């Protein structure tokens, strides 16, 4: 881990020398509390949204497809759990979640004022990051707008290390990062890997799904020193788990600069999966 820390520190130092380091600073608005308002009916500003015309066939289709805005849908008299969305546990309709969202809207208004680096980072964003870091027993946390962007950010950040250390030039092949990716990794991971590969920051190897023998062969055959193994913890397409104990054992291999990245799902059981470094 100390070897990777040294690489990261060197890359951060190079960013600082170019004045490219940025920090998110939470803002806090001192807005007066908004008194509750009631209206006898829709106003002229919102009639366009509520007074719409539907043909009879569409109306019957909507009634047939109706359901609560939660993780459960009713179809033909049967209750189903909707796994195609992110709210399959129905937490978005939990009273505590709704109350917290209403409180935040009263304090900050609706919608972001800009990106986090400009003026869209609030004290609530910081509180979420601190809470997630405590949950995962980590020193800090970076909140991304989507899971897709989080995985893309991790991949591009890893690839940029080699470019930052090769000042003023493209890194040579043996200076790049060697990425070893599971064949069934999520599309966000794959897109991030393709991006750094196109930028000539990484050399990519794809190993057979959860095949540790194939991965071990590729690792042993690769002459690049900085190696990164990337895998989902729970694969979204097949629903199976990565062989985490075997992946953690990789750090016991006599390899220089081996880094195992496990894209972790935060399980309801609060199972903690550690990222192992060596």
C-alpha cells in the first residue's frame, strides 16, 4: 500500500504544481422559513401540466398500468417487486426520507445551482459523504451524481496517474497502468477503461468471468509493474458474486504495485468489503 500511496502523492504533487487541484467547499444558505400556503385550485401557471387530453385507449392503459411510486407494482391482481429501478426496497417513500427531502427543499430550494466544484455542494452533501465514510470505515468519501459516473471517475483517476508522472509526454507502454477487468463488469467500468485505453494511459486485459486461473495467468505474463484488477462485487447481469476471498489472496502474490479494485455494493446487511492494496 505504501508504494501506491507514493505514486498517488507524486501525482497529486504534479497536479498542485500545475494549479489543477480543486476542493469542494459546502455552502449554507440562510433562507427564511417559508410559511405553508394553500390554494383553492390550480393556478394559471400549472394548468398546462394538469389539464391534458387523453384518448380513451390511453386512459385505460394508464389505469391498467397504475401503481404506487415505490418498489412494488400490481399487475393482474398480483404484487411484484420491481427490480428494474433503483428503488426496489421502496425507501424513497419511507416517511423519514420524505421528511428529510422536504426539510432540505425548504432550506435550499429545488434543484442544483451548479456542479459541486462551482456552487452546488451543500452541507447536506458533506453530511452524506461523512456518513458513508463512517459506514464503510474509510477516512473519506466522494459523492458522485450517479453510480455510472462514480465508476467512470475511479477508472479515469487510476489511468491519469501514469500521465501525471510522465510529465510533458505520453507514458511509455511499460509506464502505463495494466488493467485486468472481469469479462462481465458493468458497462460503466468498461466505458471508463475504454476511455483511458484510448488516451494511451492503460493497457487492458480481460479475464474470463470469475476465472481466477485465467486472471493469475494474465497477471504472471504481464511485464508492466503497475497492475490493477477491477471487478464488480455483485454482477448486475447474472446476479452472482465475485470470488472475493480469492481476489484478496492476490495481494499475497510477489508482484510490485498490485492494486485490487472491488466495486462494492452497499448491502442492506451492511456487509463490508475491503479494497486490498499491496
